[in-house]
């Protein structure tokens, strides 16, 4: 692939030409003056090319069903313009006729993706049909899909759908972690859009985990003004939630929860740092809250309790980067299925900022003596907090409030639910 720094053009693919040239080039260009803005939506240039042979030959089969999800509530609301400006012209070039059969869905509420999954995607995958889902969302889109697909028992024909991730959320942890060493990370997943997703080499199963909760756990929605029952595990009847990115409690969960308001969302990625400052430097000048719980980690089939009874940071993750520059788990490899614990105890606001600042330096926090960093098979937290706000758990951005004396248990999930198209 060609890249030109002076003109800010990146060629993502050469496809067979319809007009006599050797190939048609699909090129991304950033608007003038916006080359350094990571949020600037690129423009797509489609150009006949006499020099290069096609780098891909798009599949033209009728036994593949393609759906496109445009999430209007994700990130700073750029999914629609990104679709019109970048995705649509590429799909029209790759599949001049076929793209007319692609089904486009726009989110209308927080439950749109789960509804689409139960009504359309799951029955299609369950009938053994090859399903490709092009997702213009943040991490929330993928977690909604995963939970939707896991909400019903699969048939023996179930075929894991292929998902093309286009990072239109705020943090896009999964996208950045999958593409952590991809030199074309700035192409917004549009190279993956050009691949033939039916080729095995071009896709990988998405590793996931399951968080099970004590019976009183509730999902907080609508900026925590409302609460909902969680899905139930059909065997145990316990409330559950699946994730692919992160399960956390204490400082991380609190700042995700506190910053998930329309007001904070306007600030894009800075909303996490703003909420962190508020949590670490309470207005009354007191030190940050010491979160009380018994925490245990699972290795194989053995649970061992951590010695600390008070905590500040308790987080289990399946990805390396929670934001592009924020490397929470430097030893996680893309889609390797490992689960890592990052933990530290109560400390001052300044110390917590210093340690978290090291994560922005390629994950150096894990070398700090304050931080416990280890691979685990599971994590269990038994809460010992009276106030609701100290019992909030984050699963891939969703917030669950656990009842007094309740608990959460996180374990890796073995089922292959969906595959991600990788570059
Ligand atoms: N039209 C809509 N109305 C209400 N809520 C919506 C709408 N579209 C999307 N949402 C919700 O907005 C949230 C967006 O989450 P998503 O993770 O995709 O973006 P994000 O939080 O900005 O990014 P990230 O999780 O990567 O930081 C989801 O909970 C989704 O269900």
C-alpha cells in the first residue's frame, strides 16, 4: 500500500477496473488542514490506475448477507457522515451491483443493535447463512452484538458472523487493540472493508468474557436515571453480561459511569480524563475514595484472595489499549484470548494520576511496584460498600450497579460468537 505524507493520501486497495485500466484505486485523503486531527473524516478518491494490478478481487456471491449499522449515538456523532463520505463510495466500487442488496440500519435507541440481533442477525446466523456486519460504532456496538447473539441457544448450523469494525466511537478500544501494530491503523478499518471476509485468513474469532452477578444487580441506563434487569443465564438464572474489552470496578468503572452523559460526551475522549480528575480530587479536598471489597483471582480452577481489602483500581481486560494511546495491558496480543488483571490499592490523587499517566507511555505502569499485573482466568469481587455509587461495575462501557453485599464474577467465555475481519 502506498502512503504519501506530503499529500496525506493513503491507498487502501486496488480493485479490478470496469473501464479498461489495469485497476481502480481506492484512496483516502484527509481534508486540508485536518491531517493531524484523528477525528477528521477522510474523503475517498476512486481513480483509474494503469500501473498496479488489483490487490483484491471482491467476492461476488449471492449466499452472503451484508448489513451495515450506523450508530448515531456513538462518539461525537460522525457515523452518518463517515458512511456517506467513506463507506458508501467504497462499497459501490467493490460491489457495483451487489451493494444494492446490502441492508443499512441506523440506530434509533440504545436497544436498536440488540433488537436487530435478535430479530434478524441471530436467526440468519443460526440458519447457517454467511453474515457480514459492517459496524460504524464504538465498543458499545460490538458488546450489543455479542450479548444479542448469546441471548439465545445456537443451533448446530450456527455460523459465526463476520464483523468489520469501523471505529466511530469515543475510545474504540477493540479496534485500536486489534490494530495496535498495524501501520495502516489510520485508515479507519477501511482496508478490512475491502477484504474478502469469507477467507479464513482474513478473520479471527473474537475472544469474550462473561460477567455473572448476584441477583440484585441492575443495568443503569439513560445517564443512570433508569435501571433495567440484566439478561439471565439460562442454567443458573443469574444476571449476566458479556464483554470483549474490559470489566472493571472502583476508579475505572466510576469514571466511565460519571462521564457517560450528553454533557461530557461533547468533549470526546477528554471526557475520561475530566471525570478522572473529579474522582481523584474531590471538591471537599478529601483523598479519593478507598473502595472496599474482597477480591479473588482465578488461575485454572483455583481461586486465591488478594490480601488487600481496600482498592482503587480493579480491572480485567482482554485488550491491550483502552484508547489508542492508553496501553492498559502491554502483554495482551491482538485477539489472543488472554485476560489480564490490573490492580492497585488506595493512594493519593497525584499518585493515581502518575501511575495512569504511565499507561500513556506504552503501558509502563505495569512495571510500577504499586501495580499488580497478572494473567488470570477469572476475577471475583465481593462488595463491602454501603453506598450504591461505590458498587458500580463497568462491562465494556455498560454500567451495572450491584446490591449491598452483592458480587460479580468474571470468567473467559469459550463460545465462538462472531469473527472479526482483520487486516
Ligand atoms: N440513536 C440513538 N439513540 C440513543 N442511543 C443511541 C443511539 N445510537 C447509539 N446509541 C447508544 O449510544 C452508545 C454508543 O456507544 P458506543 O460504544 O458505540 O460509542 P462510544 O461510547 O462513544 O464509544 P466507545 O465505547 O468506543 O468509547 C451505545 O450505548 C448505543 O446503544
